[in-house]
C-alpha cells in the first residue's frame, strides 16, 4: 500500500511540473518610431514602374502597413541627366509609365531615386547591370530530379528546369522569378537569387537544374499540362543580394526551429538628407529578360 501511495505522489509531482511548463508568457513589445518604408525595385521593361511607400507598423499588428499619400517621387538617370516623375494613385503607389516601346532603364547607367514627404527628403543610388536571357525551360516529373523524363499514366505534375548562361567574370547576381498562370510564386522560401551561376560552376557556364528551382517549384504547387510558365531573370547587385538573403532569413525564421537566428533589423540603402522621420526600404535598378512556355512534355 505504501508503495502505491509513493507512485501516486510521484505522479502528482510530474503532473504539476508538466502543467507548470505550459504557462503562457505574455511578451510586451514597445511601439517603435514610425518610419517611412520605400519599396523601389524598378527595371528596364516597358511595363509601368511602381514605387510603393508606406509607414511601418507595430510588430504584432494584424493590419496592412498604412499607405503614404502626398509624397513626391522622382528618378534621375545620373549618366545622361534625364529625369522621370512618378504619379501617385492615391493608394501608396507612385507610378511611371514609359512611352510606347520605350524604357527608362539602360544597362550600366547609374540612377538616383528621390523621395520627399512632409519636409523629409530621401534618396538612394543604384546601377543597372546587365542580365541574361532565358535559354530554355524544360519540364520534368520531379521537382528535384532533372533526369526524371519518363512519362507514365500516373505522372500528372510538371516541374520547370531553367537553362541560362551566366555572364563571364565574377560578381554577377540574379533574381529569378517564376509565375504559374500569371501568378507569382511569392512565398518567402520561394525567393531564388544566384551569384555567378550559384557559385557551383565556372563563370560563363550554364545556370541549370536542380539548383535554380529546387526550392521554388516544389511538390505543393506543381504545374499541370496546359499551365503557363513564365520565368524572369533580373539583374541585381551584391548589396541587393545580401538584402534579399537577410529578408528571406527573417521571414522564414519561425520555421527554422533550432536553426533560427536572432531577429534583427533588415538593411536599407535609403538615405535621409533632411527632416526628422527616418526611412527604411530598398532601391534597385534591374535589367530583366523572360521566357513564357506552356507546361507539357
């Protein structure tokens, strides 16, 4: 009987300890200084170019960041002294629409973004580097095996593999975007950016599968026969590559488990030249080339 009582007491102690471990701790995060957030990824295509401006929100806010209205946004081509004025749409977007069959972006030109708002002035500088064409897009039946090319009745999912050739020489950076039926694969772990053919091959050799698409087109959302696949390759610089890497790490940090890193402020290349309201964000001028195909084998 005494032995049974000892077991009951031990059980109660363990149960109490387990309950103690499930105590919910409320974390209080103080409100920080409201900052302007400037998102300015522009390119040399003939499509309308957009600079998005909002203000920062509290860490646990469940609403979208407030749009900034009444700002003045312009772009200066420092190489030929040409200027471009962006028009507000009343929703925090500032848009420039190139003239027919024209572009505001030229390879190796240097550009300065200029933003003013409520007496605050900001700018950022970026050079537009060349990009590379999409050579071919091939479809296979495995997201990670480019050799899986044997058709069968039960293989209904398709996965694209990119072939392109890196520019010779070191220091070339690319951001690859993939669309399915005009919808961008836009989750944080689907961001794909490369340096010199992913640093696994010599300069000038092919950028190819599976490195380019191992994490973008996974088994969760494959293509099916007849779906449209669009792949774009944007040129970025070394600092933009670092920024995107840090951004991706912070956005996927909660999924990293034991490998999570310490949360930190994301970099910015927005410089404030006057005023008292700080700003964060990023400006990059890119060249872009693309290819559009229909999924089939």
